[in-house]
């Protein structure tokens, strides 16, 4: 009984390792060269984090200033920055 289970478990692990190896090859093939180094990936992650932070700033402005024209203007400006800067990140 344990031999059968061990064989099944070993096959499952081998299949999983093969899938991960194929995925790594596919990602390496598709990944642009500019993201091959650590610094560009960190810059991209930092920019993404800044965009997510802007969502929270937008929520805080809406909470603190709404309902007012100032809150609406700030809200639209922040959403415009998010659209312009966030689309290339996505």
C-alpha cells in the first residue's frame, strides 16, 4: 500500500516540477529584457504601490472634504493621474 502511494506521490511531484519548469521557460521567453534585472522590477513594483496609495489618498480626500467642489476637483485630478500613469503599469 505505501509503495503505491509513494509512486503516486512521486509522479505528482514530478509532474508539478515539470509544469513549473515549463512556466519558468514561458515567462523567461515572454518577459521583456528591460525587466531582466532587479532594479527595473523594483521600480515597476514601487510605481504600482504608489498608484495603489493614490487610491487611498483619493478616498481620504473624499471622506474629509466631501461634499464640496474642492473634493470633486481633487478626486478627478487623482483619478486622471491614476488612469494616465496606471494604464502602462497594468
